[in-house]
């Protein structure tokens, strides 16, 4: 979705009389529209990252609430979606670390950082192996692969979302794919 | 596109589609949070002008942000120092009532440091019979001739019979691992006797002493006072028996002894259950972070005597400071230290927690305290069910001895309510 809040407003040096100056859009309306258009895709991404649908929905919901709270502080409103995407990734990391920190007993230790059994049972065998291998990758590499191959983001956008250099994104992706191939060969 | 990329893309999309398209929950935004006061000030410039002449929200923010940051830093500094102070001085004063809660035993034997020692790094100690409620020192027992200090004390359930472990002075040696011989002495107290000299009677137990370079770990007197269980590690024969822990149970009436050897274990704590037969051992396995509670039936023959009650996987960053099995054998009380090496002046926290020995489930967190590294809550006594505890907590007001910068304070802990009991600044440990 492309957000252009300047449409109909003041452009360049044109002075618009105060009485016809358009009201700034209501943040609640804008954020709700943004949520309507992007929540599903982001929830699915979070589900891939977390392996839990309920937690994914919570993370995405919280990310949009955070966007709404900080709307006025957002420097550029057309970067709202990138901001939310970063928030979702941060939320996923926090959720994963939180679940790992809560686990202290050995029986639960394996359940901390893997997708739920329910999620895995719904997939075909080969794709299940791919997801399992993906989950064995380091966090950063996993994020790069999901942003690239699920959200189809270009490298420069991934770099901006993750706060990395372009070269780091490329090398992370290259290493992640190599590791993934290695892991899948091991599985087969 | 490479095959792996295609496979990955397909797998990701398949997993993503597990979230149905119509499942998105409605967004619930809290009204009024989006712009807060700044929007009000933008709408009403006269409100903004009242604060330091700033007329717009942007100008306001320019002034307010550094001021808020400075205030926050100040608040955090004050908060940290207050918490550090409160954490160690928040304990209430001694109780005014004549009765202590929890029906704790009326007397205890404490091991006190004696200031001044002719041997650097080795502290002389003595045992002091003390009344729990008043703190009155009824009798003082010095270390027997030939020995230098008492290092541990354990008690029977009759509140009259105690056993003290005494060690000799460590002599300089080429061998870096040096442990002094350890001998056990029975202390019988008669608190109602008129003369202090008659209130305590120390006799050597008819059990062999632990030899030099045998590392004495822990011991426990059975509730009826008839048996003594001793845990040790044999360092003298380390090349042959690396990591072998030995548990010896002595029958104090007949002098008979029974030994158990455990390879790769270290039983740091020993407890008797109320049946006077079962010994509960707590320790680590193979020097990693797996801990076990092992129950040993000292009356059963052969290998059937041992039964692992609980296995616990810990983490390297956690330090197990104290472990206590309650006399009913059902609860493990554990003081774990969570270090934060960069967190000066508070460098960690102690979590005192109760676990069910049968299931390993957490039953409750008794206490959480911020401490400096090495300071810990110690549980000195527990009632049979573990509901009433006598614990020591560290205070940092005095240097009690050379290299000892922590004064302890003891109290009765019931739930999260701490009732202090009189406690000498020289007392390091005690048994009830």
C-alpha cells in the first residue's frame, strides 16, 4: 500500500490559505487502513518466525498499536509499513527470547524455539524438512530468508528493516542458503 | 532461481497459509494515545506558551526531551542506590513479642569466628550454645586440643544433641590441594544447668577421622541422633579415582560404618529424612550443570538402596548456592544465584525457591534479593514440611574477619514474612 498524505495538501512553496488547509488524516483511520491491508501478510510472516499463530497475531497487533502510539514521532509517514515490519521482527525476537527464558526445566527445553507440532503436522514432509532446517539457522539469517522469500522484499529494503548494510544482507542470505542446503542433505 | 530457493519459497508460503485469510482479528486502538499532549498543544497554542515560552510541540520537545532524560537518569541513580540500601536494611527490627513464630527449636549451636588468627587465611572458630529467642549465649565450646577450628555443625531433632566437625591447621605443602584432617565431636547441651561449664559437653565420636586431603563436603546427624552421614571427595588418590564421591554412614551406637561410592558425582549436601533410614543427597553429576537428588535407604542391602528422586538440568550462568531437603523428603529448597557481572553495585540476585522432589515442579518462590556476588541466603533449618525456615541473609555493614566483609542476619521465614532472631555478628552458621 502506498501512503501519500500530501495529496490535496500543501506542496512545494505553494501557500494554502488557513481556512482551506486540509485537516491532517486521523492516525486511527490511517493505522486501521494499514492494518487491514497488511495484517494478514505480516501475521503469516510472524507465524513462520514463531511457529505459533496466536503469538504471531499478538505480535502484529502490538506492532500496529505501537505505530499508532508513536504516529506523531514518525519522521516520514510513508515509511509506516517499514516501521511496522521492523516492529514485528523485534516482537518475534522478544517472543522467542521470552519463551526461551521462561523454560528452565529440561522437559520444556526443546519446546522453546521450534514451531508447534500442530503447525508442522499440517505440512508436507519435504516442506516440513525445509522449515525445520530454517529453524536451525541463526536468527539473523532466518529473518533475511523470510523477508526475501516470503515477503519478496529487495535486499535494500531488507537492509533497511534489519538495520544492516546491503553487503551484510547478501552475505547472510548466501550463507543461509548454503547452510540450508547442507542441512537438507543431512536430512535426506 | 536455484532449487533450494524454490523449495524455500514453497515451504514458506505453505506455512504462511496456515493462517487463514479471514482470520485477522480487529485492531483495537486505545483512543487518545496517538499524539497525546502534543496534539492538544498544537490545537491550543496558549497552553504551550505557558511552559518556558515554547510555542509549538516541536520546540517543546526540544526543551523537554533533555530535561526528561536528565530527570530519568537522576531518578534511576536515586532508585538504584535506594534499592541497594533498602535491600540490605529493609529487614524489620527484632520482634517485641516474647514468642517467636513457627515453633522453632529453643536452642541452637552457632559457629563463631574468633578475631585474630596466627595463620593467614585460616580462621579460628568456636561453638556457642545460644537461646533462639533471646540470643543469650549459654555456653562457649572451644576447639579440642590438636584441632584449630570447627567447620560445620549438625543437629538431631531433640534440640540437645549436636555434632561438630573440627579440622587441624593446614600446613604449607608443595601439593596445591590441601585439606586438613577432619574429626567429629558430639556436643550434648544442658541449657538449664546452673554453671556454664555444665551446659555443654563435648566428646569425640567413635568414628574414624577423615584423613588429610580428603575433602569434607557435608554431614548430617539423623533425627534420633543414632547415625551420622558424611559426604566427602577423595583428592589424595585423584589419579586413580578422579571425581569419586564417598558417602559414609556411621552407626554411633555400634561404631559400624557403611560406604557408598559414586563415580563422577559430588554430593555437596546430605540430609536425613524423618524415618532415620533414608539419606537424601544433593549434588552435581560429572561437574556439569545436571543436578540430582538421590535417596539412599541406609537399611536396604546392596544396590537396591539407591533411588534417584529428581534430576535437574541447570544452566552454566546459574550458581547453586544452597540446597536443602526438608525432613519429610518432599521439598527441595534451593538458593540460586543469577550473576550479573556488569551490574555494579548490585551484581546478581538470589532466588530462594521450593521444588517438589517427586515431580521437579516449582512450588513457590520464597525470596528474591539483589546481592553482590558470593552473598547468598542460606537455609539453616526447616520444619518437616518446609513451611517454616530459618535463614541467614547477608548484610554489608561490617568486616567480620580478615577477608570476610559480610555480616549475616538470621531470621524465621514463613511465606514471605521474615522475623529476625538475635544473631551474633561473629556467627557464620548454626544448627537447630
